[in-house]
């Protein structure tokens, strides 16, 4: 039997960097295996997209929200004034009881792109029945 990943936690690194300008769609900069790598990718992306001085950029902790347990915003400090860049780095909350895609209890639903066969194959009760338990 082929294993089908049950959620994002099995497919993607938990750290992500994104550009969220607020007035248009968010832009995923990338995923990373560590906070430092995600922040490095985000700063490199800002430098490639603007003329901002990397020395004037600083990470500020932000509230994580429902799907993230850690979140940081990249701000620019110029002459004592703080400007938001719209760039965030965050760590996706990893909780076996919650769906990695939407944050609700896994047992309460499935997503349209998750086939019933996948749900049955990944259910421990079905696996035990198939093994003759």
C-alpha cells in the first residue's frame, strides 16, 4: 500500500515566508526548514524586489494567529520612522488533532481533493482490520 500524506505537515517544511501587501493577493516567497532560513530568504527577496537597505530592516514578533504559533514581520526603520514591508515569516502550528490545511479537527471533515479511499487507507481502524486484527 502506498502511503498518502494526511496533511501539510508531512509535505512541507513548517516555516514559510510570504509577502502580504494587504490590497492584493498574498505572494508565497517560499518554505524553509528553519526560522533563520525563512528570514534569510525573505530578506533576499526584499533586496531583489526593492532598493531597501538590508541594514535598515528588522524582524518584529507578531501574534501567530490560528494556524501559526510563531510569526515575525519585517519592518524598515528610516530616520526613526517604522515602515512595514508586508513581508512575514511564520511557523505553521503542528498539531496532530487539527487539520494542517484548515485548522479544524481532522475527524470532522475532509477536503474535496482528499479521496474517500485515501481517508479510509489512512484510518488506523481500517489498517488494523486489513492486517487481520
